[in-house]
C-alpha cells in the first residue's frame, strides 16, 4: 500500500516473513526463495528486494503485551517523525497477551 505500516508478526519468525515477502514481491515460489537464501548471491539480491519494503516496520515479539504495542508505536513515531503508522497489522491477534496488574 506504500503507507507507513507497523506489522506485528507474533506467530512467524523473521526468516519466514522475509521468504514470504520476497516470494510476493518477485512471484517466485516460497520453497525456491527459502532454499536460495542459503546462496550468498541470491540472498544479497533478496535483501535488495526487501529494501522495497521501506514503509514497513516489523515487530517479531511472539507474545506482545499492550505495553509492548504502545512502546512499538512510540518508537515508530520517533523513528519516522509521524504521530504513528497509517496501517497496523497484527498476525496473529490471538497472540497478544493482556497486561497484568503488576506491570
């Protein structure tokens, strides 16, 4: 969408997210992209492809709390000089944990 985006990927690790993103951006099958990440020249090219995602900031916390989300929003605003992202994605919303009274 080319808008400032904060993407919470609570149930997928960074490598898998990169593989899926490169597959989407290039049209290559995810299995091919995954195996080619082990080849230095291909991996370098894939990193260049991922540079196209400049509008997306990822958070890979596996169980973010509401406090964690607030901190990520504040960091996003400071980093980008905006009040916040135009789009927030939560994958998977069920992985967000509530804050306890002790935090």
